[in-house]
C-alpha cells in the first residue's frame, strides 16, 4: 500500500473517546500518535469520563504519544481549570467559545490548543489564529463531535488549502474510508471515535469501547500500510 513515489506525507492519527485502560493500551500498541479522552461535555455520549478518570487515563499515555483532553467549556476559566486537573499534553475544544475567547484560552494554557470547527461553517478561517491546530469535524447542533457522520471532503480540501494552521480531519472516519479521506483532503492528521468501536454480534455498536483489531486497521489505513499479521 505504501508508495515511495507518492508525495503525500503520512497523516498523524488520533484515536478519541478512550474510556478504559485496555483501550488506551490498544490504541498505543496500534501506533496512534495521539489518544483522546472526553470530559465535561453537555452532549449525551458513551465516551465521556469524569475529570479524575480522564487524568488517570492520560497519565498512562507513554512518552512520544500525545494525550489529548477533549471538552466543551462554556467559559475560558472552566477549560483552564479542567486542564489543570487532567494535565493533558493538548486540549481540544468543541462548542461555543468565540475566536476571541479561544485566543484568551490559548494564552492561559501551557498546552497546545486544538479548536474543533463545523466543517459546514463559513467562518472556519476566523478560528485559525486562535488555534495551534484546527479540527474540522461533522458536528451536532451543540457543536459536539462523535457524530459518526462524514462531510463534504472536497469542500474541506479547499478550506485546508487556504489555511496556515495544521488541520485535523474528523467525522465518520473508518478503516474503510480513511485512506480516501486523506487522499482527498491531505490533512495534517485524522481523528476517529465511533469508527473504531466494538460492534456486537447483532451489528449494534458498543459505544465507548474500542475494538483493537479495528483500531489497528484504522491506523494502518490512514498511513496506507498493510496491517501486520
Ligand atoms: O465523541 C464524542 O462523543 C464527542 C463528544 C463531544 C465532543 C467531541 C466528541 N468527539 C470528537 O469528534 C470526533 C469525530 O467523531 P466520530 O469519529 O465522527 O465519531 C472524535 O474523534 C472526537 O474528537
């Protein structure tokens, strides 16, 4: 699958919504660049953990892998306080903070700030100055992610091309579609939550639990490499 003549650099891979130590270990073993834990979000999601659990999960992320806190603060102060408790390597913010508030947050945090934006919004570029990276996602009405829905990658490619800040592509990515998504958008990185979760025998997804085999397939596909036997 890897092609030495291809000029596209590898996309970094973040696996998000880890709720259990065993899943964190599977994500790290699969070779992901970043592990995300979700805490203090107003949306109903099986991937949310409390702040202490988030801190414990991220404390076990090894060196050279980035531990990311994903949250939806209503104030700058709330995000600063949560980051102080959880002690992540990076903070990813979804929701309603304005570009000005996000700029203030970035100055208060010692960590990198990843700002999630709605892939369908017209004002994505307004958030670039406030962010160390932009996460372009398919969001719900409250600005939350984890929708499992893809968006218009062609449009996102045009947006990415005009931005100086690194862009992380998210929203409905799976082992089956991530290579095409990377080829189309050429993002700095990709991010997945639902697409690597365990599926029961009846086909229903077990929210909040990762499937190690699917995680490995996702990481390999994002880098267009064969999964090692
Ligand atoms: O995953 C969630 O439940 C979630 C809740 C609130 C804010 C962000 C959330 N997840 C983020 O959304 C992306 C994409 O998710 P998916 O792959 O479409 O399921 C995920 O990677 C998280 O960064």
